[in-house]
């Protein structure tokens, strides 16, 4: 790890579980991102990651020895960081959440440039709360907390020197409230894993010939991902007489209710629960080679990397019209958006694609065309260039 140049410190929203052995448990996706910082940032890179008390429900958790990583690791809560800590950094890049709000004023005092990373608008956070809170009273309390948090977040981002927005909802909501706003679309798909144009055409030829439509979902089996609505969608399709197969990939708290629903609706011959698939060796090949259409019943506007990762496989998406998916559809006709929580309308959209295979093929080509410039490497390079611009502007301000 180089010792020259400014120190980049990342303070993420995701935490790390520190084991008695000194090893840590984090997500594979997060480690890949941090490794990319070391390749593009002109100086040392460290992560100051908040501690977790128990294992998270992320599907790509891995256990690592921090001493073997190409970046520094410090497990520490943001509230425990001192002015001396912050003064060491050339730039702080922090996820925007309640635990990192105090960094805005603290970095201002230490004259350390700060860039926040933002994923959720207030609307999306309220939608997530509604999905997760079974009682009206619990939702009301959570909504009040989120509204208060929104006011505090807007004040904090106004003090920062930059803002990176994952997806169009946060970019549109906050671009006028923050310095140097930057829009990107998150994805783990690397350039080498973008579906080849020739391979896509071969799959689309088979699409025109075969009667059965292949439907796919991947993600955590929790309320905010809408996975519990997939059996209802499949039941609508079965009643319509459509010849289809659906694979539901992932894991989560709703596994039991999913299995019960599939049995109750007599869908075991049409719908398969695959469990967790390794992203690079199993999920991406399955998506590229098997899937015709991705079904995405997310009831909220989480800017999930699933969108870009699916499009990069040349697979269109039939999903609910949350603000993240609607925002992406501004850029091309690579899918369809239907009313949120309306399983019948989502099924009808799938049926229209099933009947018009030429339209489905056209959406597949547009999916690949849009995703190509937004694969992991060029996206990450643009993000780091944005951080370097913020750092350099801060240096000019200090020396002026």
C-alpha cells in the first residue's frame, strides 16, 4: 500500500462483525469496492467501519483477516472519532445516515473535505418503514423519526463538500441542496461479465422458438424486496395458462411463508426456490443464459444494484413503479413499471411480454446497451475521479 498522497478514509453505513480472533465479517461486494479505491486513489486508503454486535442478513458475507487486505481497517463507531482522527485524512467519504451526521460539522472544524454517499430519499425510507412495521403505531413512530432525520441529513449534506447519489431519486431530491452532486448507478457486474452481443442474440433466437418463458428473481427474502408477492404473481400467470418457469434466488426471513404459499397455490411445478447462489459463478451465468425476464416487485425505491446487474445480462425487468425503477426507465425501454403492490397488473405486464417476443427481444438489447457504460470498473473510476476533484478543490481553498 502506497504511503504517498492524501489519505482516503471511507466511513460506510454497513458495519463489520469483529471476531475474537481479530478477523472480521464484511460483505464481498464491500471488499471489492475498497480494493478498487486502492487502485484509483493516489494515496493510502483506510476504512473506519462501525462495529456490529451480530451477523447481518446480507447474502455475500465473508470472513477475512484485515492484515491481509490492501487497505487499512479500523473497527470504530463514527461517534468515537476525534478531531485528531479526522485531521489525518485527506478526504472522508461517508455513507449518509444518522450515525455519520456529526461528521459534517467535525470535518468542517478540522478542515477535512467530506463527501457523503446517499441512497435513500425520505419517500423510500417511509416505504421501507411501511413494509417493515406491521402496526400503525410502530409505523407512525418510525415515520416521525424518519422525518426528523431528513431535516438533519439535509443540514449535514449542505455542510459537506460533495454528494454521491446512487440512483436518480436521491440525485433529483438533493442535487440543489448539496455541493458537487454526482449521479451513479451501483453494480457489481464487471466489464468481462457483461453479456456478449453474440451470446445475447443466440439467447434471443431461442426465445422466439421456445414456448416456455423463464422468469427470475434474486435478492433477500424480506418484506422490503417484495418477495412475498411473487407467489401471487405466479398464481395469476398459471391461471392465465402461460407456460412459464420461475426461479427465486436468495434467502431470508420469509422463506417459510414463501414455501407455504407455493404449496397452497399449487405452484411447486412452476416455481423453484434455489437458495443463495454465488454472484459471479452461479447467479450471473444463470441470469445471462437462462432468464428471459426478471420480476422485481420491490415496493420501495431502494436503488438496488440488482437493476443494473440484471440489465447487464441483457435481461429486461418487469417491476413495480417505485421511484428507483421509474428513474431508470427514463433512459430506455428495457422493461416495464406497474402499480406498486398490484400483483395482477405485474402479471399482465409479464403476459404482454410473453405474447410479444419481439418486444421482449428489443427490451433485452436495450438493457445491454444501457448497462454497458455502467459496469463496475468505469462507474467506480468516475466515482473516484469525483472524490479527487473534491479533494483538489479543498486544497485550493486551503492555500488560497
